[in-house]
């Protein structure tokens, strides 16, 4: 039997790689993980976690304006310190980074703070030139923001740099129509920046229910966010005063202080040596894997965003757990990609699980849709006309709930329980038979007609 330095060598200590490493080690494997940046990956260091903390901070803008209707004497306008929030968020990121490292250390996983590239089915080379061998290699290096190829693109930033801005931009143009673009549009708008969102197509948030995303567009426009559709980038000029002139197809040039690219993400496989080791990649550079996360090289596996299946942190964690349990825990496990809930932490947030109305009509034919369009109680007293919308999509014959889609305050917190119901195959009658919890927004789920 060949002897290796490790049973498992993991490239990338993000959410998926960390979970796979510690679980495999708990099963008795000798594990090392190489991370060239910081343990925690995109989600912890420059993604979900710091972004959600900014979302919390942004919500105070509306809450403080609403407070006077609830009897609070709040100065108007209130001052806001970007540097205070930014530094507090980064301190929390540091804390979680330390917790991730402690978890790996507690499970006797060796952390190697270097970039590693694959040099063969069982070998990797570290940045310092050292070579290591392993019976199996797990690629969990995630993805990076894609930047449009246009003149002057180097003057823009991505979600990697946005958390380190020295000051708030007075005017910001955000390129993209996905969840990252819409989330940062809401964040910067609430902080007082003038926001323009430019999208190369006419469609925002592909994959979400049409009515829900149309409602977000309506509310965002009413709040003062500007939208430019069919607006592919033509170029960015940096002016003498430091401002940026952005040239867009089908639109007049726009002058802003900052351009944020949120135009998708690409797997981090370039220069990783995978193709040379017999690992097949798709046209976007993602690692092709089977249901057990194995690549076309039998000893090399991949999980998370580098496989470009569903780019969500909980999915990467599930894949890491399944890999470790299957290979080292004598418990063959596959990930069920059905009924994965998703949310956009926009202002207001939206969330969904299961089939949209359009998908259900295409797949099932007979569909019944129930909805509730209402003004949350808090908005009523605050004098705001912003409305919430909940939708339930059901099989027209069996009554089984196949999708739930929502926009309104706190819907990401509500959709998690909805995902259980949709995955369990509950029917509209099951919801109707459940007593409402009053007064709450969630009670609308059992009162839809």
C-alpha cells in the first residue's frame, strides 16, 4: 500500500472545506487544509456574514425614521458613521475567523496558510515549493467575482473590496441584477448614497418568482434607487477630480464616485493544475463531479461553489458533510438539491422555496395559486405604504404545496419553516387546518385565499 503524508488534503478552508476537514478528522482521517487567504472563506470573510451585518446597520435608517410614530424622540436627521460600522463588522469577522481556526485545531486538522496547487492525482505543491501527498484531495476553493471586460474596468471594485471602503460614496453605480447587486443597492441607499443599478438585461433576480421580484423593483424605485436596463458596460473613465464616468449601452453616461461590479461569480480553478491531473472542467471552469462529489480523477473530489451547482453556503456545508461521512464515516450520503430555500437581503427582503408559479405551470400543468397582499402592521402605524406579498403555489390536482414565495419584513426568517413544509409535501389543506398566530405577518401563510 502506498504511504501518503495525509489521508485527505483539502484545498480551501471556506464553509465547505472546513466542514469536510473537521468531520473527516473526527472520523479518524489525517487531514490538512491549505488556505491562501483566511480561514472562513467568502461567506465569513467577505460575503454572507459581513454583508448581513451591513444589512442590519442599514435597517436602522428606516427604523429611526419610523420611531417618532411609536413615541420616540429621535433627532432628525440622525448622523451615521460608516467607519464605526465598518470597523465593528471587521472585528466580528476576525472573531469568527478565530473560531473557525479553533474548530479545526480542536479536531486536529493541520492548517497550512499557503496556496496549494494540484500536481497529480495524489500530490499538491505549496507556495513555498514543498510537495505533499495524500490518498485523496478535496477541492473546495470557491469562486471569485466576475468583472466585465471593458475599458477602465480596473477603476471598479467588487464585493471583495466593498467592506473596506475608506468612506461612503456619495454616488454609486452597481452593475448586475442578481442578489448581490440588489442587496448592496438597498444597503448603500439606506446609508444615504445615491444608487444606480445597471443591468445588461431587462430581468432582475432570475430564478425568483416574477411577481415577487416585480414588487421589489416597484418598492426600490419608490425609495429612490435608479435602474438602467439593457445597460451593458462600454467603459469607465476616471476624471481629474477622481470621479468616474460610466458609459453604458442605450443610456447616457453616468458620473459616480464608485462602481461596484456584482456581475456573477466564477470558480477559482485557474492555475490550480486540475486539468493536468485529469480533472474535467466545464465551460465556466467548474469542476465536474458525480453524486458523491468525485471528479473525473478518482482520487480528487470537489464541493461548494467551485462545482457551480448551487452557490450557497449551506449547500457547500451539506456537500462537505456528505463527502466526509461517505468516504470516512462508512455512511454513504448524497445531498438532496430539491427545495433549497434562498433569500435576498434587499430592502425589503424577499425569499422563496420550491417552484415558482411559472415553473409549476410548465411542469405540472394544473396549478392553483394563493396569495396575500397586505401592509404590515408596523408599516401602517409608521405611515409607510410599503406592502408585503406572500404567494403559495400548489398542485392543482393534489393540493400539494410546491412553492412559497414572499417579500416583506423578516421573510428570510419565515421561509426556513416554509421549506420544511414544502419538502415534506404538505398540502394547502394542512396549512388551512393550522391555527393562525396573531398578530403576526407569518399568520398570512395559513389565511391565504
